[in-house]
C-alpha cells in the first residue's frame, strides 16, 4: 500500500521536475534566440524567406476560415439579436467578437497547426539529417542562422494574419447580415464604429496576436530543436507543438483578456 | 567512456584512415577533433592549439579552417547545390557576388558537378550529394577535412570517384584528411597511414602496405572480412546447450 | 523559388496585412481625429455619476468634443470628481454647465455640456460650477410612487371635506 503510494508520488514528482526542467530549457532557448537575432536583422532577406513560408503560405487557410467564421457569426448573431429586436447591433457583435477574441485566437490556432508544425518538422528533420551539426561544424551558429530568422518571420506574420482574419470575418458578417439578410447597411457600419474603439479593442487584439505569435513560434522552434533525431521523434515533436501551443494560446488569451479588462 | 587510450598523429598532406568495426568510437573521435565534444582527459592539438580548452569564439574560428563531410552529405535541403557550396562564403566573407560565383563554380568543377549547380539536393543521387558536400567542405580551403564514412552506401563507380577525389584534393590543396571508414579495400588504395581502433584503443597502425601484409589476428580478420576471429560472430551468451535445455 | 517572386509575395502579404489593420482602425473602429490631438482638462464635481465610465464621450449639442478622464471621490465634499479631457479646438464659456445623460433608455452614459453666456473662456484645470448628476432609475421610480401616494392622500382629504 505504502509502496504504491510512494511510486505514484514518485511518478508525479518525476513529471513535475521533468516539465520544469524543460520549461527552463525552453526559456534559455528563447533568450538565446533573442540574443542571436542581430545577424538576421542585418541580413533581412533571411527573415523575408520565413515571412513567406510562415505568412504567405498560411494566407489561404486564414482568409477562408476568417470568411466562414464571420458568416456564421452573422447568421447566428442575427438569429439571437432578432429576438430582442436589435438586428442593427449585428455589426457590433461581429466586429467586437472578431477583433478582440476570435481573430487573434482562431488565427493563432490555425497558425500553430499550419506554420508551427511545419517549423517543428523542418528543424527536426534538419537535425535528423545532420544539417544542424554540419552548420555547427562550418562555424555557423544554428540559433542565429536557422532559429532566429524563423522566429522573427513568424512573429511578424502573426499580427498581420490575425488582422486579415478579422477583416475577412467582418466582410463575411457583412455579406450574410447586410447583403443576404438585409440588415440596414448604414446602421451596420455606424453602430460598429461607435462601439469599437481603436486603442481598447483593436490595439488589444493586435497585442494579443503578437503575444500568441511569440508563444507559438517559441514552442515550435524549441520542440523542433529538442526533438530526438529519428522519424518517430520528429513526428511526436510535431504533435506536441500543436497540442502545447493550442493550450498556450487559450491560457494566455484568458490571462491577457483579464488584464485588458482590468486596465479599462 | 567510448575512447580509452588513443594516440594518433596526422600530418599535412596526408590522408589517414581510422578503421574499426561499428560502434568502436570512430565518430566520437571526429566529434572530439571538431570540438563538438570535449575530452575528459588528454589533449587534442590541431595546428598547435588545444581544442579542448578553446572558448566558443575561438572554437568557431578554428572550425573555419576545418571541413567535415557527413555520412550522407548533410546538404541543406532548402537550398540549391550552388547555394550549398556558397553557404560558408556568404556566412564568413564579404566577397562580392561575382567572386563568390567564380569560387563556387571552381569548387564544383573540382568535384565534376559544375553542370549541376542549379539542382536541388533532392534531385541528386547519393554519390553526387556526397561530392557536392565535399565541394562545400572545401569552400574555404581548410587545412583539415574529416570524413565520416564517405564510402557508405555508394555504388562501385561513385566509390572509386569519391576515393580518388579525396586523394586528389588532399594533394592539390595541401591539407590533411582524416577518413573514418570501415571500407578496407577502397581506403587502402588512397590512404597514407591507417589506424585500427577497437573497443576504444588503437589495436594496430601502419602504412597501407604494412596493413595489407599484417598478420595480427584482428587486422587480418578485418581486412579479409572473416566471420569469426578476435571479433566473435556470437554475442556473448551462456552455452547453447544450456539455453536449449539439453544439458542435464 | 526565385528570390524576386518570393519578395513580391512577401510584399503583397505585408501590404495586405497592414491594409487590414488600417481597415479595422478606420472603418471598424472609431479612431476619429482628436484622440491623438491636443486636449485640455477641466474638473467637475457630481453628486452621483451613475454608471459613467472613463473614456465615455463628452458631447455638446450632440457633437463629441472630448472624453472622460479620471473619476475619483472627493473626501471633503463627498462628491465624485470627474476629469474632462476636451479637444483644444473647442472652447467653452466660464459658466458652462455639465450634466450626466444616458443615450437611449438603457444605453451608455455620457456627459453633456451646455454653454452659458460668459465672455471669459474655460482654461486648463478650471472647475465647472454648475453640474447635474446622473438620474438614477430606482430614485426616479421611488419618487414617482411617493408622488402617487401623496396624490391619493390629498384626494382623500378633499373627499372628507
């Protein structure tokens, strides 16, 4: 009896120590990345390449999802608002929920599964095929040459993708609400403009998406760099990237929202 | 502890081979020379500098004068052949683009792949990838090149081509080559000196001719590829009869 | 991928992303003029501010002329002290009055300024003398019921006479 309790406690202890150790390692990795960012800013085309693979290649999924999320919001919002006779507030509902919450969060979740997993797999494979080791032997620091450009490319892309998602979503809400159902065009936009403020809603949304971008990219890069150099290791690291960064996004979203509402 | 007592010397202009069966610590030795590992005891001198005592910057300076050919080439898969060879020139020098182009084409010409400079690594055969990697590792004209199993998985033609390239480039550039391999026949054709490593110690050493003529049981078994000898065919186990339950 | 094509796509992406942020700022949000412009602040005491919040609009004749800044409590007069940040383009006379109003029946609360007739204008840090606090719905209903009860009593009196 005592022995089994002991072994359960040992297992818990082991997992806690292990995860704290990994978090410390990831934190050190993050700081190293920031410290070695000088090179890639001097050679900006390195970052541009990563903006392409993280940002441009995620455009289609972001735009299409944004459009559909906005259209669903328009449809559902209209149904609900109709019962209170305030269909004109549809613009507020669509815009506020997109700009503050859905835009940054859903865009970041999509980004984690589209670009984050790609980053992990790419770096994991570079490690498995000894490309990282070869780079080190050529006296080139892989953190500066491989990790830092990917970090900044993704961090630059994330707020742009979130803004595109929100804009596309508002357009989707407009399509369903105004064009299809026939809510008044003027009050749709004017009520929206009256209720959404730039520094409270839009700026906070942008701040959120930057924070999510940093979190997702750091997790993806770390998992890739930390992956065992085998096929199984890389595939597990890719899965972990998606799971961990999704949880991180939702957790951080709660913390940030709580702070932003308190600040008002 | 993989290596226990290894003492070897490589001179400028020489190709030396380190041979031994799989898992005897050959790759560890290369990682020690490259500074990726630090020796727990003993010293490792490259060009009069103790590698084990260098800090990060000094080690990176030293590595610019070394090249390494990885087992399967380790080419950067997201760059063309041209960019792969130009990589170190771009990272470590401020040469103008026309000069980089000339240098890259010269290195590629040396390995006979000037015409392939626009291909991606995925379009190359194993032998070609190995040659591109060789061109990449001589981009900065190093004084020392290490080869980790350069002959593994090559067809006989590529094998001969790679072997001759190692010899020719070593002579032409006046550098030192350290080849880690277990391909006895191919390497004996090109090397000046051979070290046999087994279980972390140097079992035998000598020139290619000496090794061929050697009658040490380990070397003999290795060179002629015999099944049983000092390196047993069977993994240590209790007696066969006991395992099958035959002995009373 | 050719370097020029890559550059082109990245350019398109960045411009589209910035355009989306601009669209959100101008078309969706109300980043109208004065938010970053010059302002001056006034103080006003209210007996009750109701549900007034910082950043609520200040309107005069229906035009937004500023935003509510800090809201505090005065320990001497037991009143709420509200800072009003007004756009410097708009000037008001010394005897301007402030009232807390509600847009619609249950809408957002805002401060309404009613200009007086004084020659002198209000400057930075001045205090508004005439104020009217928020109308609290519960008090209003209470007053209404009380009046009804009063009416009933006076009718009774009239009947007995």
